[in-house]
């Protein structure tokens, strides 16, 4: 099967500051993948390249077997087909939400894709119910809480039923209940055929939402493998600055700092 994405020797810089440096990776269709790394490691930049918002300075990014290029996406038919298949939810929902009401946010994408009025009304109502935000239908997004905004942003992407869902730090700024509900949704994506790529440095959620991980550091891929293998490698997690560390006192002795991770299921059940 053709990979969902194939990234080959990609370089990208913001002016003269390198963000990605010779990065190569492959994401299969239907895989649930986590991009792990500290702030500034290149995770968000990678998502924007996969979504065709940025384009590599060097190297290639291919989606579904076709190279993503600025020239290709300037063709309306090609761009619409790609946007229909791939959806990105930004870390900060204020970047994504711009319509006067929640209803308008959900209807915006379908309108751009030429859906009929009846189909839009039906899908908006169904999506509002699915994400438990029907009560927000006529409210302006800028008046919502952080958790409500995240939910609306996710709903505005998933109403199009994309084959690929790209998520940038999806639990950042969420209260425990909202984070748990979001993770539950991502768990349901397992076996659905949808490709899910999540950029995060929150190891507590990774076992639940990803089967494979790519570890980025300073714009380079430093490790990849099954989620359990990556998270069990304490030296790797410490060197990539993604491990949790806490101080503990043992038998009245001096405090010691230990890197460790929580079980994703245990972390969720404690919330």
C-alpha cells in the first residue's frame, strides 16, 4: 500500500534558523503515529509540511504517493482533493477559529468543498452532537473556554471526515476531563483506517494514542520504533528531553531526581 506520507531528506529553515535538518520518515496509511520531542525539536514544522502549509527548502514530502509542492497545491482541484483527505488541528485554537459562530466554523469547510445546504445542516448538527457542543452552536468562538475552543477546532476538521488527522499538542491547555475525552476519541480511531499523526511531548498520553513513535531533536530524527520500545528507553527519552523527572526522598536521605513515565491508562484513570 502507498504510504500516507513519505519524507525524504527534508530541510527547512525559518530565515536562517534551521528547523528540520535532513529528516526522513515514512508514515503508513492507517497508522497512529506520535512525533516526540522537546519544544523547538521540529514537531510543529513537520506537521505543517505534511499539511502542505510549508514546503521543504530541500528534500521531498509526498502524500499518498504524490509529491507535495506549492505549484501542485495552487491547482484548485488538487488542493480541494488534498484538503478533503488531510486535516490539521493547531495547538492554539485561536489560530484556527475565525468565524462569528460555532455553527459557521463547522460549516466553513463543507461550504468551501461545495456541499449542498441540506447536507451541511445535517452534518453540522450530527457533529455538534458527537462532540457534545450543541449548546455552543450560536456562540462566538472567542467567548468559549480553552477546552471548548479545542473541541470546536477538532470538530471543524473532523466534520470533513479526513483520511488523515494531524494534531499539534492536542492536550495542551486542557483541563483533565477535556483531555481525557479527547484521548478517548483518539483511542477510538484505532482500527478505523484513519491515519493519526500527533506531535506531543506529553508522554502520559502516547501509549493510548500511538502505535509508533518518531523522536525528533534539533530538527533531526534520532530514533523511531514501536511506542513501548521508545518509551522504555530511558536514556533516549532523557537525551531527547522528553522524559518526566521528579525529586524523591529515600529513607531520609538526600533528594534524588529520577526520570520516569506514567502508564497512559493509569494517568487517565486518575483524572
